[in-house]
C-alpha cells in the first residue's frame, strides 16, 4: 500500500501531472462553480487599497471565475493559468473584457 501511495504522490509532483490534473473536471467546474458576489470583490479591493489604475496579477486563474468579477468593475488583470483547458476557458470567459490578459503559464518544475 505504501508503494502505491508513494508512486502516486511522486506522479502528482511531476510538472505535467500537476499541469493537467484539473483537465478532466475543468468544463464542469466552469459550469457549476458559484460566482463571487460583487460585494465580496468590492470589499477585497477596499481592504487592499487597490487604486483604480492598479493591476492585479492572478496566479492560477482557472476558468476565470474570480477574474470576471474583478473585470466587471473595470480593473486591469494579468492572469496566469498552467492548465491548458482552464486557460482556454479563461480566455473565452474573459474575451469581452479588454483589460484582462490571460496567459498559459508553465508549471514550476
């Protein structure tokens, strides 16, 4: 049993495995994940004292669930997502927001 656990753990820690583990559920997550209330987003911006011309760096944006909530306020964001499917979903979900830049990031090796 310990060998199975150890080999599974090591497999998950490989760059490709970490980058793609989310792929099987990315479309479902995109459809069913509740969105963040705008009140919560506004409160976070106030706490961070983010100026209107500030830029947010989002690491691990997934399909852009939080990203779109910030984009609705008109903030500029640079979003990095290593998973290729989640990255494509983020690009699609954020396409109508000109201040959002989505990039597919490499996983740390």
